[in-house]
C-alpha cells in the first residue's frame, strides 16, 4: 500500500465509521463507563463557565476533532469538556476546520442554519445531531475588516447557507454542549503555510475582543494507515513527526513550522494531504506574542497513527 497517496473521500469516511469504538492510548489514565456519552457533558458544571466577558485576552487553540464517533467516546468528551471549563468563556468562536477549503476566504452563515453532515455511510443517528449555536454577524464584519485591512486578502466572500461541518460542530458539542456561544466558521483559502500563518496574524486582535480562535484538524492524518486492532502500535514515522511538531511549538520555531513540508521527518506518510495540519499554522499565527506559552491539554493516539495532540497558546 502506498502510504503517501491520498485515499478518496467516500472510502475514507467509510473507514472512519469503523474507528468509532477504538480504545484510545495516551493521556487517558482511566476509562469511564462505556455507556457515558456526550450527554454527560450537559450535566454538572457548565463547560467554559468562567466568563471573561471579553475583558481578558483569549487563548488560541488547535484541537484534534475526530470523526462523528468522537461523541460516543466518554473519555474524549470528558477531556474536551474539562479543557473548555478551564478556558475563559468566549463571547464568540471563530472556527477554522480542515473540512472547508474555499478561495478566497469565505465566512459561513451568520445566523443559525442546518449543519453540514459531510460524511457517508454512518448510522442514521449521526445525521440527527444538532448544534443550533447563534450566528456571529459582528464577528464576521470584524474578521472581514481585519483581513482586508491588513492586506491578507483583497476580498472576503459570504456563504449565508453554509452550516458548521463535523470538524467544527463535533468538538463544540463536547466543549459547549448548550450551543449558547455564537460561532462563525471561516474557510481555508489555501494550504500554503506561510500564507495561513499571515492570516492568523491578521486575526490576533480578535482575542482581545473575547473571541476564541479555534483550529480544528489533526497533526497526523493518513487514512490509509488506520489500524483497527486494540492497542495498535504507533508507526515510527508518525511518532517522529508528532515529536518534531511538538518541539517546533515548544521552542517557538516559526520558521520550522511553516516549512514543515520540507523539514519534518515522516511528513509524507503523516500527511498525504495537508488540510488537517494547516489549521495549526493559523492558530500559531494568531497566538502572536503568546506563542511561547504553549500547552498540550489532550495527547495520546488512536487507530495507531493518529495523534490526538491538541494545543493551547496563551
């Protein structure tokens, strides 16, 4: 099998459907009962209940979003809920997901519209998930002003009927289950790392306005290497790439990060395509002077070669 050749989308999503019940390895020290699901996040403390009211500078995050089956994994849901509970409560969320590429920069719906169920062959209940978060028209206007004003892009398009895709709503269901934080999704206008880093830099000031900027993807993402065995071993190329990225982030080596395609070990096997990695580059750009304040709230591996490494700047 050619590990560096992309797999077609329909086949890939069918494979992902088979991954849902896989055990995780890494940061999870103790598993909770298997019948605990996303609904458990709706009881007890409100995730993200610490309300900064926009008065403080929000961090920037990059998260591994998993497949729609993530919400069946009580450990992962618990980790995401705990992470959001430790964050200041955002006034709004700007989401950059691996699953929306469109040029030039395009902004999704600014009012609540149906979700985008961008997967195939899953059980019916996964197409019944809803996440009616409020729209964020003011954030859309600010985003447009910042991007055009900085010269990052000449124009910004609107997609008023484009709802949140699974890279956006799946983690948000776990992190903010009440769907009471306004959310705006922005497309990836390119996969060029330097351009996306500059895009993130242009958006940095949103953090001082109570906006949580979220990149959603995977540090490693090769669907040809899915290993459905329990305790599947992590290939050396995936471990090497994950370690290299971690070091680049910890040492604030921006030059290395934006040149990851030519410098990182294992990159060709880890990323046959690059849309899942580059949201991390956007997040790093938006981190600005907080780039040196980096943490990894969620780590571990799934399906052998998929690192769940998630990142918080600031």
